[in-house]
């Protein structure tokens, strides 16, 4: 046990150094990589981990990855090729029943040796576009985990510094996008190697004992910050529930999500008991690598909001420790092997949204109204002239709910998602696809409130050659809620039509697998809009007028919901507005 | 040939005047400093110029050239007081500027701000969709431009009093006809408006970044050009008919006309002068590997120069006020660490310094202007590294007791540290923050700082030099002769420079004869455009230097790196050389290259410049025995990083001459700057008056 107490100054210095290492690792990975899901979307995570698999530091890339690698390491411990780590080893791992977040998120882990002794790990995870699953890119409607593609568990791509060419060849022959896959794995190796190098430099500089003592103290620091805030919440059970559209096959079966947050002193438990049973498709959440990670993320954004904190809290194990997650075995949040579990994002995002909702009565100044809290993850694919596949994965955005002090941001990745979009022009230059529309939805209004909900996106992508689309999305039925008097937002929608015949539109379910497209087919995705926060009558008429001028709000909506009467020329009729608002207040009082 | 460099900073406007034998007063250099007038920078600029001429005793009409580094464009973007901008864009894509890259700036936050939505460069009401469609990959027209819609939109924007209009259509980098025609129509309807097309401002792929750059150009355009033309006429009204040139973000200077058209190119005009100045003073003594650290009151600008060359930032990394701006900028990192950075203890007991700053008002606690929070300057005062009676040569009165009180109450007592420990801690942490930024600008890019000198300047720089050099393992500290006016001096040492880009995408490994021909044609047309700009700036053909750059990536990647074309015809040999250069660059930047992968050209960039007359900084006379005694001022106690308090002599730096050695502990005093020489270090004065401070 390390007993050194590192002085506050050295501690700050080491903290900065660790942050920089993690950021550098992430930077190299996304700048070098080939597939747009890594290079543009930054669907990756990178960091350093100690021998107890605690996170020492982690890059600020995508929240879904942050906090997932410890579970991979625990899974690798059970499956490690040869059972032992050697200097120069590089392990690749993606088995969802051995800790992976889901199978396309491959981890690359390198052990760090110091003076001949194993002392830590450098590693990263990145989403790969195709690992040879049943359908190109994404999968939903499949029978079991084996249909997800290659399952790698504790296997060494490099053994004592020597590349396992057989494994590389095997990987190459089992993917529809093999060049990107193998090069992106190399980019992961380069990133992890950089982490090893930088961490060794840090140890040389400060000595192993001081460095690890500092790491422990930094973890304690983050833990203290979170526990202090949890302790400020009154003890009790807080519950919220919602439901998911379907499992991607059984269209009429809605799937409940029930979240009970128990606050006891400076700890919390998130209990998902009451949520749906595991599904027969891939619409399940790996417990270790995804479900727990989502719960950690929820409390970090609620209680350690990096925008409102004066100084950032180091990204390490400390922010996970106060949180316990319970999900019954055999439920959608903790499936039993060999259930498939690739499509897990929307459940996680909804869980976070419901944790926020559950705590609304006790944290009114911290919570926000319901966000879209889903995702649109689309896989477009087809055959190239030379017979090879092209596969494109796109993450579409949603919108935030209204907030205590500001409107919900529009068209933006929300909660657990934080990727970047792919430039339309880059896409059009390189793939047989063209974007026909990308703007704010104008077919519905977002939730109204003192602070309105964010407006969702409409994105229409046209494929120019025949191929396949798989789409993982949510929330065609369960509308994002308004809060404290705000009105509900709007549900999402997905349509497919042919550009030659745009009036003949097929409404699609939120999740579908391997839909065969013809040349000119267009998928138009409309993401849910956020709910409003606070009474719409408290929004100033001037602000409502601004919204109308910017087409964030229609004249009718302004009158009907906000009680603001505007002329055709968008001038406020002050008297009419006052009358209408007092009428509406009276009606509110009566119904209350 | 009298020339003035004038650099506007947040606190002071610094000026330097250089005259030659042909001027009435003969060869000389004069320096001057006036308080900046932030409401209108030109007031201080004019005042400074007139005072400087007066001080030097030359006639105003003798000034031939004024080179200006200005923060006017940056400030418009920071203060959000630019023009009301309208935008015509492809129908179906009204909100590209509102959506951005759909990534939020914080992973773990519910209350974050998305500046491109809350402070848009173009408000949604003024973004008007137009029927038109150009298709990839060849730029064919699917839908013709609806000219009537354009005209109607222009009339609408005019009726709303919009001052500037941008035209941003998808795929205009493949075919700009629609943008140019729309511009023509808008100009007919709005002859007084500031109008620009995205393909003119930055002809590259990636719609959001291109539109954002164009929108920023229009947002800052009217006020920036007003400022520049106003300053030109002010100069003339005051009897100065000197040419006025503006420092651009890329480190080259350009005419007022060109900066009015592309103000987006001068967003980093201010910090660029510092890097150029640092480069100049170091090269006088033959130092080619440097890390420049320009430390002011609120921030520090850091740049790394390898083998004497100033690096330009990857355009994908350049953001201004939260908006991407694809304009060439010197590669520098700005962090919130300066003399005014505030030290505090956070709620979980963490010891923090910055990025919040006390600025110049209230300023550090010792200024006695009501600031009660301890700053970096206060720590330096408490440790005896800055002498309270010598700030700005004694012009600035400061109170050491206030520094002590602030540090004791806010840091030392809460953390259970002594006053000195707390002050040392403040410096250690702020230096570490700067060191981390230096590392990310050097080590993180494969640069080994052990081969580099660390060059601290700006008034607050030199006192931090040795600690920073030690922290990043730089081989020595190099303090320029006049740290406070390094940036102003830099303005007189740079070249005229223009650059243009053209989007041209093709696989270099499999390039066809036809593509090769297009490549040559595009390059030729870029070259003639740039030569034309240089000619307009009176550069003769034989003085023009041209570099031709291919911005490439491996096919499938998303980020480009630069590779230069060799001189001569663009043939297969030249292309192969570009491929090879690209592999090497990739290896240097990321530690790995994919030898077998196809290299894709994305953008052509052509940079043309002409060497200007450089500042001639005079060498110092050789040191004589007894100089040290003459330069000695007094001695006082100073506390160094090891915690030891030593009686430390202060020397008047203006009395030190070439070849002089000063053993640490010592402090070298100047009007606006103090250089620290810790125990075990030695300072050596170089032939040109730089001071090199290194460990024994």
C-alpha cells in the first residue's frame, strides 16, 4: 500500500500530465483512422488503467466509451491468451459477455511494464464499421451473439512485440470493410503505444511511488467531489418510467424502462428492476460495459456539470465509485449469454433521461426536461463495382429538453452521445450517396415552456445504387416530457421513399434491419424534439416574437400555447396578448 | 526609409520606429508604449505614432511604412458586435450553420452553451434557402439557380437593413457558377452591402467549415474595413502619407484593401507579431529551434519553431470564438495563464490557478484597485522576483502588503501552507499549466525540447523563463533585447504574403493524365492570382517566391497534412515526391505511416511572398571589465524555486554588453520586464543583446 502523501502542487502537475496523455492518445487515434465513425464521429475512448482496472485518466471523446474500458480489462483477465502479460503484447478484445461495451467496439490494450514489472495498462476502444455481422454495419434482428460477427476475447495481435499475422489475416477475411478495419486497429495500436511511452516518461520523472500515490489521491478527489453533491440530495427512492417502441422484430410489444434511484447518504443505487425482460433480438444492453457506464455518465452530467464547474473534475475511477447499478439477470439491461446485445444505445440514453426525470422533484435547478434521448444510428451499404462492399455508418442527432436557465439546444448529440457529423460534401464525393435535406424539423413544434425544448433534425439521405439500410432508433411513441409546466416535445419519425416518387412515402418503424434499397431510395429521419421547461406563459412576448422571426415557432403556436398575439408582420399586439395570457392563466387555475 | 511597427495589445499599444541613414536623424531605433484605447484602437495608434515621431525628432512625412498588428477583428468576434449578416443557401440546408458538427463542447454537462446557436454569425431569419443544386463528384447542375428567388431574397434582406450577405451553396468547390451569379444579383440589389461567396473566401470541401469561415468574414467585414480605412484616412489627415500594411494571422503582411476583402485573414494578427518577433531576435544569434512564450496579463501565446520555420496550423484546428475558421494561421496555442491569472482553492480543496484573470482592472491585488484575489504577479512580488518599486520603471505603483494579504488569506491559510510556500505553489501551478501547453505544442508533435531554447517575452514573460525551461527540459532560456516590444518589432521583420486555395480531389497514386493536366492548370491559375496580388502590392516578379502545397490524406482518412510540390512542372515525378513527403509527414505527426495506402489530394494551396526590408537591430559593443559593476543597481532578498531565500543583486540590463556573463542568483531589470537568473544558472549577453540563461 502506498503511503506517500503527494503535495497539492505536484498533484496538480501530475493531474495535468495525465489529462494530456489521454487527450494525445485520443487525438492520434481519430486523426489517423480511416472509417468515418472514428475519424469524424470520434466514436472512441482512450486512457490509462491501473492493475485493479481503475481508470487513471481518459480522453474526452465520446461519453459512451468513457468508463467502459475497466470492464473490458476484467473480461480480458478471464480470457487472456496464455494467461499472462508480457512486454510487447497487444490484446484485441470485443466479447460482450466478457465486458465489452458491444461487439463493434474493439478494445486494444497494451500492458505497461516498469523495471520489469507490470504496473498498468494503456488502452482504447473504437467503433468499427463492420466486424462481419449478419447484416452490413449494424445489426438488430438476429438470433444470438454469434450473429454479431467476430468475437475476440483476450487474444494477442502482438505477442512479445511480434505481430500475429495469422490473426491479422483472419480479421481481414471476416469483414466487409477489411482495409478500414485493419488500418483502424493499427491506429488504435499507435495510440495505445503512445500512452505507454508517455506514462513511462511520467514514471521516470516522478518515480513510481509518487506517481501512483498521486493517482490514488486524484481518484479520491473526483470521488469526494461527486459524493459531496450526492450527499446534498435528500435520502430517498426516486422513480420514473417510460417505454421503448419495440425490439426490432415484435412490433406491437412496447418495452418498459423503470428506473429507481435510491439516494442514501453519499451513495446512490440505480435499480432497473421492472424494466422489460431481455429481448430475442440484439436489442439488449451488455451490463458491465454499457449499462453501468450509462449510469455513471448520468450522475456525472447531473452533478459534476463541466460547464458550470469552475475547474474540471479529473476523468477517473472516482466518479464511478459512489454509484451502484442493479439490473436483474435476464432483463434488457442484463441479458443472459448467448443473447445478442449489439443494439444497446437507445436503452442507455433513455435510462439517463429517466434518472434525470426521477430526480426532478429534488433537483429542480439541475434537471432538464425530456430530451430526445434516443439516437439514430444508420448503416448504409452496397456493393462497389469491383465487388467489394462499401459501408457507411451515420449517427444522427436529437435535441435537448428545455433547461432551468436556457432553451434546449437544437439538433445536437445528446446525453450519452457526443459524436460529430460527417460533412455532407465529403460523403457525396466518396460514396454513392447524396444528402437531400439537412435542417431543423419544421413539421412539428418543440415542447413549449419558459425555456423551450430543442428542435430535432430532419436528414434525408439518398442512395444512388442498390444496397441495404439498417437503422437503430427509438421514440416513435413515447414523447419527450415537458416539466414544471412545460409542454411535451415531439416524437420521432422515419420514412423511406424514392426520389422519383417523393409523395409515396413508407413510414418505417424506428428499428429495422437489412432493408433492401433501390437506386434513388431516400431515408428521411426526423428526430424527437425536447420537452419544455417551466410555464410557457412565463416566456416574454419579446422572446416569443424572436422565435417567430427565426421560424422556431409559428404564429399559431405563439398564440395558442404561449398566449402571444402577433400580427402577420410579426408585431406584438400587447393588449391582445395580455388578455389572452390572463385568460389562459385563469383556465390553468381552474384545471388546477 | 523610416518604418513604424505598431502592435495593439489588451493593455498597451507598443510601437517601434526604425530610421536609416537616408532619414534626417540617421540610423536609429526608438520604442514607445501608450495605453490601448479599446473602444477605438486607432486613437492610441495615432497618438503613439505622433508621440513616437516627436520623441525621435523626425518629420511625420518622413515615415514611409507603418505595419500594424491589430486585435480589431478578433474583438468583434469575441464581443459579438459584428454586422447583421444575411445568407443565401441551397434549399434544404438552411441550418448548416445552426447544426455545426452536432457535437457539443462538453461531454458531461446539461447546461452547456452551444455558441454557434446562441451567438450565431447569421441569424436564422436571415438564412434564406434558394432553389439550386450542384452535384458531386463533377459539379454537374441538377437544379438551375432560381435567379428570381435570389433577387427577392436580396430585396428582403435589404428591407431588413442587413449590411452583409454571404452566398453559401453546397458543392460550390466543384462549380462556383451559381454562387458567383447570385453574388452579382445581390450586388445589383444591394450595392452598398458587403457581399462574399463561400468559394471565394475559402475554396475547400466541407460545407460547415466553409460557410462558417465565410460568415465570419462577413460578420467582421464591415467593421474591420471601416476601422482600417478610417485609420488610413486618419494617418493622411495627420500628415502621414506612409503606406499602411496589416499583419495577417499567417505571419505575412498585406494591403488594407486585401484585408478589407478578407478580414478573416487577420483574426490572429495580434499574436502573430509576437511569434515573428521571437523568430527574428533568435535568428540574429543563429538560434533556429525555439519555443516562444508571449505572456501578457490574461493569456500566454505559445508557438514552436523547428529549424527556423514558423509552422502554420492545420486549418481543421483553427477556431475563433467557437466558430471554425479555415484561414491560415500561425500554429500557436493560447492558454489562460498570465500575470493576472487568479489563484484559488476550489470546493474540494484543489489548488488552482487561472484561467480566470484579474486583467488590468481590478488587476492583481498589489495594484490596490480593489482586487482581493491573489494573482501570479502577486506571487512574484511576494517572492521578490518583481520589485514593487520598479514596475514599469517605477511608473506603476504597487503594494507588496496587499499581495501578501491576498495570498495568505486565500491560499496559505486554507491549505495550511506558509506564505512563501503558497506563492511558490502559485508559480509552480501556473508554470505547469504553461508547460503542459508547451508540451502539447512540442513533445506531442514529435519535437524534443532538449534541442530548443525557450523564449519568454511580453512584459511578464522573462521572470518565468528558467522555471518553464526546466519544466519542459528546454536547453536554455533566450530573452530578447526588448521583451515588451517583441511583437511590435516583429511587424518590421516580416514579408508580404498572399495565399489562395483550390479544392481538387484525386488519388495521387493512380492519377490519370487528364487529372494531372487539371492539377497543373489549377496550380497555374492559383499562381497567376497570387502573383497578381503581389504585383498590386508593388512586388516585382523577380522578388516573388512561390510555394505550392498539396493538402493530402490517405484515402479514407478525414484530416489532411501538407506536402510541398518540388519546383518545376507538375509531372509524375513531382507527384511521387509529394506522396513520399506526405508519408514522412504522417510518420512525424502520428508516429506511424501506411506505406501501401493510396494518398488522396484534397486541396491545393499556393503561397506567394516577397522578402521585405528587415529591421536591422544593431549589435552591442563588446563587454569591458567593470561593466558588471556599472550595471549593478542594488540587492534584495529573492526566493527561488527550491525555497531558498538569497540576497540577489539586480542589474540594469541596458548597461550590459556583448559577451557579458552574470552568475545567478541575479535579476536583470528593464523598464517593462525582469529576467530571473536562479542560483546555479548563468546569463550570457549575446552579440545582438539577447540574453541566454542556462544551467551550469
